[in-house]
C-alpha cells in the first residue's frame, strides 16, 4: 500500500482482510496481535484530508484485532498491542519533529489506543533516540506496559546513525517492559541483540 497511509489504507478498504490476518496469526500461536494503527494518526491522515478519521480508525483497528482474538480463542492469553509509529516516515530520521511536539502527538495517540482497549503499547520502528524517548514519555502515563522498538541501518546502529547501545541506555531510565529491534535486516539481528544485552 502506498504512503502516506500505507497499512492504514486497509482499515478503509479491506477491514475483513485485516481481521482475517490477525486471526491467522492468533491461530498460528501468536501471543501478541499488533492492531493496525501504525499510520492511523491525525498527522498521517491529514496528508489525505482524513485527519478527523483518526479516532474512528484506531477504534476500528483495535476492534478488528480483538474480534480476531475472540474468534481464535483457546486457552492461551493473546494480548492486543497498539502500534505507535514515527510521526513522519520511519525511514526518514531527518523528518522527526521537535521532542515537545512529538511527545504531545504521541500522547494523543496513546490516549486513543488506551480508550480503544489495547493491552500494551508498542512504540515501533523508531529511527532516532529523541523520538523514541518522546514516545516513551508520552506512553508511560497510560499505565499500560510499553515496548519500544528501533530500526537499524547496520548492526548496532540506528537509522539515524546513533549507536543502538546509546538508545538502550537513554530509554532504560523510563523502564519500558521491552526494548526491541524491527524492520531491519535479519542478518543483523544477532549483533543487535548482543549490543542491546551489553
């Protein structure tokens, strides 16, 4: 799907496919379903004239994941994560807004996700320490568990060029439940995990 809405376009055009995909993951053994909220933000939606749709699309995305969980229910607990993405482009660290603005917009999205009923917040594909910190600061008041995930351009290096080790250190004081790496070359993952564990 094309930018700016990318995966959020499916909430408008193919919600049943989104639910079916979640259900397939749950039946395959997934412990966490990530609601399709990655681009369901006022900032992204404004680029297509749909900013007022943010609340409705977040509600729809979470409801689809919850419905899929119910349809696939067995004895396992399956959690619903609300995805919080970079405000601009996950591949463009040069477009990251100032920290105060980022924190404010991320806080608004976290409130939408919490109201919709997610079990945890997944701040993902963060390409700079500054925006990851702003998003984490915005998420902590929700009281929900928070995971933070970075995108790397090389083993141990964020897309911004900042060291992954510095990113882990910068976030540790906020006590996220997990610090992760995603959307990076699979070959780099062992080195990234080793650097994060150090």
